């Protein structure tokens, strides 16, 4: 997984928690390295590509499992 805009330790911790959940997710784990997760302002932004719409839909609930309660912007494309 590529991560950018690491502003502080809390941001890094949040992104690391998301990465941990995605790496343990049965369906999303094989694709997590193709996702770019950033904190822009107060929202988590996810970019990249996934092969199916079902995987794209599974992304935000998985991120919520990492304890993210704020806004999540899912900019992932289905390719």
C-alpha cells in the first residue's frame, strides 16, 4: 500500500490500522498494495483500482473496522 501525506504520528497510526485491517481482510488483502490511503484535512481518502464493484463496496466497512469514524472518501475505480 502506498501512503502519502504523513503529517503526524496519529495520522500514521490511523493509516497503519487501516492497512492492518485490509491485510487481514479475506477479499481485499490481495489488492491492498494497489490502494493509496491518505488523510486530507479531516477525511480519509482512498484511491486506486479494484477488480469488482463488490470489493469497492466492501472497502468502507473494512476501514470502519479499523476504528475510523470520520468521513471516508472512496475514490477507488473498478477496472
